[in-house]
């Protein structure tokens, strides 16, 4: 037990070291720094084949589905996603479980001298040292090579072309729906954003994409042709055939690249999750058999049937019902609203909302505002958070001040929301607007055992 505590302390120290670096809100648009670090380490990013995922919404859910299917098929998997909800080790999974504190501490100890070496080289060249996400990506590759794993499922942090994960060459490049987000870094149009994300398409890669806006689809198709790869798009090469509400989620039927798969249990809510599942199936088909080999039904049933996607329409409280969802842009908010309408029987909901700077508040609130929803606004625990009073004014401009309340602390916001929801039948609390806020809410709900019926 002492050793476990020591490793936990060591892992927390690693996280503090990472936090000392420039944060994820200010990524460096470069690959050379990460490439230099992995080169010094002996190229751990080439130790296993890679499935690379980018997009605007649905990346994490799709990544987790791909990983779960591959693991059900008998492969040892590595999965990198971002951001985390409660603890940073959630971002690096080995065989479906967060990397151990021991592995984090040991691998960081081994790579730290090389990270410092690259920092010194960057300093000498007048460039910023490795950022939080660049160093974390190097650490993830080291953990995967150390495990070792048979395949890495790699979620882009931001964009694609210059994201530090792009030092890896994905045999399969996967695109979830592309929409406007992070415009300051990625571009102000869907076409520009798609072009940045298309940077993960490598020579002769198999490209699998969700249904896209025409301007995004044109970019992805053109880049794939330039790189000499194969191209499969949802609605053509593969598709959701059917999605039916079921206890704890839905039953889906999918036309894959190599066959049809009927009545698969998916324990996630929302039509968008059925579409993510179709993308995941096509991605695995592309990886295992170049889209020509049908997957075993039992593998899909086990892989999808056991998948989780924390923070995505996750029920964290009962009596009253309380859900969290990581929707932080208008596209994600629209998917949340549609799922609430289709999968739940609530008469009234209150949204506990908190957002980070730079987000489209009007677009998010507009997507959630149907049915007379109430809003209790607060601020996530982040130096990038929009202040509660400022956010309240923005929300009021969309829905009117009579539907908006302010709570400076999330604790208070949840207390007010739960009291309101408990006062009448078929009311619910929905926490959304920021992944940071959702992570805080999950922790509070677990500490207070709100999920126990």
C-alpha cells in the first residue's frame, strides 16, 4: 500500500511538471519539437500501428468505441484522448484502463532527460519549450511502447496538421463531424478547419469520415486522392440502418464496409452516438481488413456493448435525475438537445451552464433553449472560464432574464438545480457547456452518492 501511495504521489508530481508548461489553450503550431523528442527516445510513436481520429465533435466517443471493438477482438490496445474529466491518467489507456501511476512515474523518469534536452534546444533557437500537450503526447507514446500494445487509437488534441499527435503516421485516418470551433487557431470557415484537420491523412492511408458539410467533404476527398488513399464516407460506403431506443441506450443496425450488423446494443444515448458507432465500425474494418473483411458479430456485440463515454450524456444522479454532457459548441449542444427529446421523458429541464472563453455562447444556448428550459449559470474552475455574471448576461440576451439565475460556485448551482428538479415529477438537471465543468460535476455527484437510486 505504501508503494501505491508513493506511485500516486509520483504521478501527481508528473502532472504538476506538465502543468508548469504552456497549457492546451495556447498550442504551438509545430511538429518539429515533438518529432525531435520522440526521435531522441528511439521513435516510440512507431512501435505500433495507429488509427488517428480528428473532427469537431464525437472524437472521444468514437475513439473509445474503436478501442473497445479492437480489444474485444483480442488486440492489446493503447488509447489517447483529451481532455480529461477528473484525473490526467484518464487520457492514456492501456487495454481499456487508465495507465497505472507506476507506469506514468517510471516512463516520465525515463523520458524527462530527453524532454529537458529538447527544451534546451528550443531555448537556444529562441522558441518556446515543449508545451503541456507536446510533453504529454511524448509521454503517451512512451507508455504505449513500454506496455507494449498492438495498436494505438490516437485522438487529436486540436486540429490535425500541426497537432503533436501528428508525428505518428495513421494507417487509418478517421473524421467525426467537422464544424466551427477553435476558430482563432484553426480557421474561420468550415473549409479552412477541414483543411487543417486533413493534415492527419498520410500517404496511402484509409480515410473513414462521418457525414460532412459539402465544403469539408470536398477537402477530405481531395486530400485523400492526393495521398493515394481509400475514401469511405457515412451515407455512402457505410451507414446507420436503424436506431431504436432501448433500456440504458439503444439498439442499432449498421451497414459496414464489409457487411451488415444487426441489433447491436449500444449503452449510449443519442442518434449521434449511433453515427459515431457506424464510423467506429468502418474504421476497424479498414484497419483489420482494408474494408473487405466482415467483423465477427460477437466481437461487435462485446465491443460496443461494453463501451463507455464518460461525460457524454452520462447519468450521474437520480431522484432527481441529473445528467452531464460535454457539449461545448453549438453542434454538440444541438446533439444534446435532440438526444434529450428522443431518449428521455422529461417535462422540464434546468441547464447548469458554464463555458470557457472564446466559445459561441449564443449558439450553445440557442440550441438548448427549446421547451422553456431554465438556466443556472456558473463558472468552471479554470482561468479561461467566462465569469458567471458575464455569462448570465449573454444567456439572458438569448432566452430572456426571467429564465436565468446566477450561482458563483458549481456547488451552489447544483444545489439550486436539484432543489428545483425535486419539486415536481419528470424534471431533470443537465450540466453542460464545458468539459471542465462536467468533470467537476461528476466528482461532486460521486462524492455525495447522488447516483444511488
